[in-house]
């Protein structure tokens, strides 16, 4: 069978655009072009820690069978990225994403033992 796999980082920074990639392969492992993959058949959703759901549209496709969506988190904490095709999660979905606010890092609050 063909495979569709979610690829995304495990963490990112607040207010920073990040890529959500979906890799499509046929049963022989060859890339499936964007036209064949029908990017509009994929439902990409990011759920924030306060249970706000943000749909993400697949923005671009490449000849290597990778579809790309972008997301900019506006809250910190654990988010969940889900990619569904035909009401089924693709491989590696759902995935956890930790969003941190690196601008609020205060080195004076660090302790050493």
C-alpha cells in the first residue's frame, strides 16, 4: 500500500512560522506528485493547549512527493498536529509539538548545583 507520513519538528518557538510536511509515497516507495496526492484531500489541524483548533491548508508541493503547510503558533505549551486522509490519521499523526517563548527566558532564574 502507499504511505502518507507526517514530518514536523517536536518543538518550535512562539510566533515563529514552522513547516508541517506530509510525505507521500506509492507502494514501491516512489514519490507521488502533488497532483496525484490531491493535497485538498488532506486535513491538517493544530490543536493548542486551550483546545483551540486551527486548520492548516497545504501550501505547496514538491516533485519529491512532499506537501508543505505552514503554521505560526500564538500560544505556548503542548500542541497536537493531526493530519487526516479519508478520515484516517496518516503515519506519525497525531504528533505533539512543544511551543516555547524563548524571548521570555530569564537567565537570572537559573540555578546550579
